[in-house]
């Protein structure tokens, strides 16, 4: 296995810029406004599963998911570009922002899809995609979300332990700034149906309730 890269330190991260990435188009699939404020009964969460193209497609197809977008979070550089994130010198992970309705799509059910559709044991990589930007991550927006995510990880770790000895490396922490990725990344696999999708998994199903 290739060695995992290490995280950049805050004092050596790229400086970035004060100007945010413009959000110029609605969601390519369902026409929602990507930067619209949350409505009553909606929540958001940020999920990192490696390359964000395939991960976003996974979530926009789920009933109870209102909208998705892709961007960068968990690092230090304000308003980074894709090229900067790919250097590893911003500290950000590629993430999907999922806006969902918990009454229709409970967070624990949403996270079951998260765990099953990538390998959360690989550290700073996902499959052949190597780099800190490809790390597994859950960035939460409330204490309740944090608790659900941590309990969900424990359940999946138990399921993994019944198959092999791999340990989950997923970063679970309170969400910081979320920076939208460039327009051409948004809903990429709807715009480019034959594009690259790096989603895989461990082959281990999330434990049923």
C-alpha cells in the first residue's frame, strides 16, 4: 500500500483569498439553488468520501435529500481553488454538502449510505486517489448530529471487526467553513455521465436496526 500523506500545518498552508467562488447556476439535476438558506425542517451535513463527483451523485438520488453541492472543508485556506486543494497545501477535504429532511431521510439512514459506499479505513486516500483531500470525513452542524455520527461509526466499526481488523479513520468533527467548488464540478456526473467515479466500499453492509 502507498504511504499516506500528512496534513499541512496552518502556518504553511496556502494563503487563499477573500473572494468566494461564485455560485452561478442552480442544481443541474433538480434545479434547487445551491446556496439557498435552509428551510424549516431541513438540515445540512458535509460528507467526505474521496473524489466528490461520485459521492454527490449517490446523495442527490436519495429520497429526502433536497439538494447537494460539492466543495472544500476541514482545512485552512480561505476560498481555495480545485488546483490548490489538489496540492495538499490547503488542508481541505473534498466534501459533499447534503441538504436533507430528517423526517424523510433520518441522518442515521443517510450515514448508512455513507459508510457502505466508500472505504473509511484508508486514511488520506480513497482507492487509487492519494492525498489528504481524499480523506473520509463527516462535518456536523449540531451536537445531535455529532452524536448520531459517532454512534454510527461505532456500529460500522463493529460490523467491520466481524470481517477483518481494519480501523475506521474517518474524521468526525464540527463543521467549519464550507467553500463551494467551481461550477464545472457541481453535479459533475450528471453533466458528464461517462466521467470518473471513484466510489467503492468495503463490501460490508451497515448493520440493520
